[in-house]
C-alpha cells in the first residue's frame, strides 16, 4: 500500500484503486471528457456494466498511479500512456477488445445542446412552431438574444418560421446557450471517443483505432501491385517470386493472343487421330503425283 504522509488519505485510496484496476484489466482506454456531457458517461456506464469501469480522477492521481504501477509491474509503454492523458479525462478499464469498445461507443450517438462560450461545429436552427413557453420576460430573450421572429398564440410563444441562429464556426455566448437550452435545441452530435489506448504493454493510437479498414486493405493491395510492377522491371530474377513471374507471363501472353488473333489462337475441332490420318493421305497423294511425273 502507498503510505506517503504528505498525500491526503482520499488521494492515496484513489491511487491504490487505480493500481488495482490496472492489475485486473488488460486494456485501458483514455477518454477526453471536456466536451462530453455527464449524462453520456452515466448512460454508458450502465450499458457497459460488468464489462468496463469508467474512472474519472484528477490527472495528477492518474499519473501517480501509472508511475507506481510501472515500477511494480515492469509493463512496457506506460510512460507513453501517461504522456497522452489530457487535462480532463476518464480512464476506461476493460477486458473487451478495444475495437469492440470503440464500436459500442460509436453506436450510441447523442444530440446535445451547444455549450456556452464555445464555437459551434454546425449550423444551429430553431424550427417554427409552438415553443411551449409562456408569455413574459422570455419573449424578449428570444427576440433580443437570438433574434427569433415570434408571436403569441393561446398564451404561449410561437416561432413564426424556421430560423438559423448560428452558422458553423460562430461563437455561442453564455446567454445564447441558455436560451437555446430553454427551447430544447440540441443540434450537436456527441460521441464518446477513445483518445488513446494501452493494451497490456502495447500502445494503440487513435488513428489506428479509427482506421478505415476497407480503405487500408485497398491501399495494401494497390501497394502490393505497384511493388510487383517495379520488381518485374528489375534486371534480375527473385527466386522467391517465381510464381508471380509465371502468372505475369501467362497474363501477358493471353493479352497478346487477344490483341493479335482476336479471340485467341484457333484450335482445330477435329480429333488428333483424324488430323494425323488426313496428313498421311496428303503425303501419299504427293508421292503418286511425283512418280507419275517421272513417266509422263
């Protein structure tokens, strides 16, 4: 157990808890939570109950736990893991395959309100219709803060027409965010995304986790074909590639057949024995003609 006297007991307990989680689970995913709503984390905890542990701790405690676990376990690349922990993060401990964990996160997309004092990544629209809000001071907030065209019907505020309040790249002020929230406008897609991962000593960067596998396979195939093309132009033969040379030769021969003969070299439909008999008869006729000529 950790017994440094200058560290408060609750911090010691948290560090020890993190170390036990490192011992229990082989995979650790780093989740950046600065732009994720608490409700998303809470819901995902329920979905992954008994499969993954979300642990939101102070960065300093996370780093201390990693350092102590590194000394104890001698596992590789823990320094690399520590260097990729952002200021506000959750460590997710799991024995699930990390690709599977990523897919689970991807399947649960949330639409969330715009955050105050942040740039919106999308256009924000307020649809026409009944807001359900009663008349009063709020109508001036809609008119002045968001410049929405309003009218009163049946004692509630209505928006007269679909209105774009922000373009992608605009700043959403504190007041604007508050009014949009009152209107239940949630325009921004939010996914829990793995920032970095560590798997029993192996590091897995984000670009590997989120790689387009189909495109990757296509690039591999293209690169292989290009490498072979270069190899075939070399002034030497690579014995280990004999089958590839043969396949290329056959392919090029077939292509030449088509180019020269159209449908390829014609093959006689007559059986081989009949062809041989026909050739023998022709030879006999030639002999008779030749002898007749001598006595003619």
